[in-house]
C-alpha cells in the first residue's frame, strides 16, 4: 500500500476519536443527560415563553401556573450549579431565595435573579431617582413607603434596565403579585444567559455574516491541551488500549434542542463553509455552532517523518511511534424542524461523501466516511456508544460499537487511578458505523 493511500486511512482513523457533543445539560458534578433518555419527558409543553422550552429541556425544570417559593429556588440553584461547575447544594448555600412560609412574590423572584446573575453590585449603585425612572419604564410607580424594600427596588430597577425581566410581563404581574410560570421561565433563562450557560451559537444559516463568524471561530481555536487528564489518556493510547481519543471544551457546547440537532465533524474549514452554503441553497435554515476539538491517535514511524503544522502536531513516544494531535471541529446544526433535520443526510451522501478517487461534484475535502450524528433517534442511523471522562471544562472521549464499550471503559481504568468513565448511546451515519465495524475504508 502506498504512503499516500495509507495516510488517507490514517486520516480516516482519526475519526475514531472524533468528539461528539457531550450530553445536553451536563451537570456540575459531571452528571450527564443520556441520549437514550426520553427527551420528550423534558420537553413537555410548559407555558410558552422565550425561555420555557430551553429551561425545561436543558435543566428538566417544569413549571405551571403559580410557582412556589421552593420550586423557584430549586430551579435557580440547579441552573447556577450547572453554569458554574458546582453542586446544587453549594449553589443553595447562597440563599438567593429567602426561606419563608408565604408565597413567592415577583419582587423577591426578581431580586433573587439579580443576585444569581451576579448583578447585585450594579443594582446597589441605583439612586432613588434612578430607581423611579427604571420603574416608570415598566409602567410602575415606586413608593418608598410601599411593600418593596429599597434594596429590592434597586434590584428590580437594574433588572428592567438589563433586560432580566420584560417590562410588559412585570407590569401585568405587579411587583407584589405571585410569580407565574411565564415570568419564572424568563428569569431562570436570563440567569443561565448571564452565567454563560444559555444557547450557544454563532448565528443562523440564513444570516449573511454566518460564514465569516464560522471562519473566525475556527481561526481563534487551537489544539486543545488538558493537562493531567490528557496525560492519562495519552498513557492509555501508548499501551494500545484504545486507538484514539478526542478532546473538547465544554464552554463551546451549543445546548441545542437534541430533537432538531445534528452534529457534523470534520477538519477542513472550507468544507464547513461549503456545507453551510449547500444547506442554504436547499432552503434549509438552522442555528449554527462551531465546537473546536482535537483528535489524537497513534502515527506509526514506518509512515515516515510527519510534517508538523500549527494545526497538526506530533510527539514521539518511547517505541518510536508518535501521538498525533489534529485540530478539528464539530459543526452543530439546530434545524427549524424535524423535517429539515431528516433532509440533512441525503444531501451529505450525495454531495459530501467520497465514493471514488476521481469523484466530482462533491464539496471540498469530502471524506470516505463523513461523520455526523444525532442524540435522538433517526431512521436509518445505527446506534453506537460514546465513552468519556470529564475534568472541569475538558472532555476526553472516544466512541465505539455498543458491544465494545465495556472494554473501552475498562481501558481507562487500567492505570489504577480513580477515573469516572461515563457512556451514552447516540445515532450515527451508516458509513461511519461501517468503518467502526472494520469494513473497507471506502
């Protein structure tokens, strides 16, 4: 086999370590939502607002009608915990919502939101004149002798100016009124947003500037390093216990609705731009997020001296082989509908899958086995398993056939260290599934 063809196989082999999006709403203590879990249960039909579906889906929060003090506090703590990598108990120690036997009033919920959004110092700068002006924007009149304490009035004013609460909703429910689900979802969603844990995307396919934003995101990314976690998995790789792995940064998780999302992995950014253009030309719109990732695999010394670049680096190991680190990306699409999601595969198979060395009419750098997947079931997509370890914001993962998952998990544990290996199942395209089974690399 000539070197060029062999390297083609190596490039494809790197896909074995290609990352898949870690589970939506990964918990603060590394808890993850399995793709096999019933997302429909999370996405039941709560009150329709800007944030109701997102908060329900990402955090499993279900609110209806008048919201109790306990329910709002629990939801607020859960969001703060997941956004900041702490436990719910640690978040609860902040006591954003005071314990009391009375119903939760709107001003108390807004006050708790300002604190959880880390804006209380800003609120403290508000003079009485500024408070009254902000309240007036919401059609409210501040009375210093009223039921709302001045500190809370300051927080409510800041919330209005910051957009933490909608003026029309606030006016309708009144500061002293009981908190309804519509307002609660809005406040909770804003807490997630202000803590950097809301939906994370670069824009829509239909946006004229989406191409530049995707390229800029790629240019700003680099090969990811993960310290001790990476050292651990490199040692496993050296022992041939796994064939490769993938490294991702949780900060770039799109937090899309899994029912409408497909994630596509590749290493050529021009291919990504052309893929977005292809979808647009077919009348398909979607939210787009680029997630940087690094794939690592063994580069054999008999393949010759590797050429190193900014995006492809190698480190020689004891037996003379190398560990190669390749800068890649996952491109996540949250489609407008399930129907558009189902239209994705036929386009990829026709225009982005190489079937012949001399093939024409394909996107640049099309692969023999394009890699794309869904966290929810799709017809004609086989199921495989992702095996991953998380440390802080770094995720090391490799995926396998379902029956091989126990062996992969055991490989992480053979170094005698406490490693919490998690797994979940997801749906992948047939060509890549065939590759995992060891079928012809074409």
